[in-house]
C-alpha cells in the first residue's frame, strides 16, 4: 500500500487555496443508514424502498435519522456519453425514481462511488469522470456521496478527493461528501475544506474486537485509533470511524450498547448498517435512544476524548454545549468490575464540585455526587452518564 509523507500532505494542503465543499452541511454528525454492512452487493430498488419505509415505521426518522445511502454494486456500466448506468435488473425504475421515493418519505438519498478506476467491487469508478458523475448525481437529486479508495494505484488522494469535491460544487446541488480513504493519508490533516467527514481506519466488522490483516477491525480496536484525533473534528468536518454494526447479530446487547455509546461520544456519523425491516426490540431501543443521540448531535460539536486509562477500564468524556459533560465508564475485562471517575480527571478545578448524574441507558436520575462516581460495569460494557453541575465547593 502506497504511503504518503507528512511533508507531501502539508505541501498539497497549502496548494488547495480555498474551500471546495458546500458549506453549511453536516453541522451535526450525519445520521442515516448504509447498505454495505448487512447486504454487501445484494442491493436493489425493492430493498431500498423497504428500508426507507422501515426507517419511518421504526421511529428512526423521528429519532433523527435522515440519509438512505446505497453503497457499491448499484452501477453496472457507462453509456456512450460516459454517463453512469444503474443495473437495469436491480433498479428497473432508475435511480432518479428511487431518489424521488426516498424524498417522498421525508428522507434524503445517498449514493456511492470511488476515486479509483473501478469501485471496490469492480464497477465503474469515477477517476477522470468526476464532473459527469457529480452532474448526474445532482440531476438525480442525490444528497450525500460516499467516495471510496479502491483501484487507485498511482492516484494521489488529496488531488482525487479535491477533484470530486470541486465537481460536486460545480454541479450546484449541495451534497454531503464522505471521504472513504481509510485514513491512509491522514485526511484529518487536510480534508476539512474538501469533505464533510473522513474515514479514520480500515473497515469495521461486526466484532467487539479482533482484526484480519489489519484491514477488518472490531469496534474496540477502531476506538483505540481515535485517541488524539479529537482536535480535528467539529461542525461540518467529522472524523468517521465507520458505520454502525448494531443489530447485525455477532455481538451481545451489552457490546452493541457500548458500541453505540462510543460512536455517539466520538461525534461519529450515526450510519446504521443493519436490516431495518427486521429489528428486535433491543436493536430498536439502542438505535432510537434519543438521550444518547442528543450527545452525538450536541451543537458544540466537540468530540469525546479519553481522560483516564486503568488498563482493563477506561473513562471517556465529552464537553457539551450547555456546560454539561457526558462520561463513559468502560470495562474491557472479561468479567464485571468497578470503574471509577473523579471529577478532577475532567479538569482539576472540578475536583470538589457536585454534579447531578443521569444514566442515559436506564433513563433515570442517579442523584447528586460530589468528587466522583463509581459503578460496576459488565464485561465489554459501558455506562453512559450525563453530568450537570449543582454547585462548586
């Protein structure tokens, strides 16, 4: 895999000169659904319509989810004028009609392409065709573009993503631009004016931990890779640790709650990746927990960060717009254990303060606590609590 030097990144960043992306979009992290984690290439017009229906019926739309994003394999060829062609068997009505259906549900539509000569599943890529593809997506009414990084040998990432960003702007329809370059060129250092979010790692899989050749990662491994990136995230420009795996069946409910809690704290785009048509009560409870979602959507836009690491247990914090804090107590051990936080871990001047605590999963007030708090946390579990200052010592 080609590696890019930090000096090259800085040099090219200086050459950007001005913002390419549409401003004013993604002022809070985007929320929606993407087809890849559950369905891979098995996508169709019928599936996307049913998912849009389910997003409304399940309460997800009311909880804040907006985008229905179709990933790879919708496209099959280009016509004589170079225009991208959808698979006519899977999408017999065409993409424009499908976009209209999704918009008719009060939702927004996202689509997928790739900066390479081919997509990851070897469908036509957008390299050299950025303008015609962006114009086509604008004509269809697309609201969100996920732009991948396969088949890119000899292609420079900053130039490639800038080219598509400029093409979207030129096409005239505001679209969220999702940079899916897997973090190889440290896009958090250069992509703020190019895209609205950027992937920080290789692909997630439906695992708590574990990895395959460093390319497919459990969410707790991805979590570790977010430490130190918080300074690059904010309204309109988000770190993206990849899509959610909640509800795909390979983790416990405790692990899924922890996964969702951390993605909320990290200001990650909350892009569900399960089958919305067939969700059990636990999955719906997690994905529509409005108290946790409110942490993700807090308008201050400050990404959560680790404040203490005991080894098997950790404490994470996020500063909120109204002066509250959100804390996660996390247990990585294989058995239950106590995890403690002292307010001085957040900031030394808070050491003797008193806070009113609320458990965001139990939806209950825990009372007032001075100096700190501790709780017994199940294996691979996370207690997510909101802190409201009561008085200063």
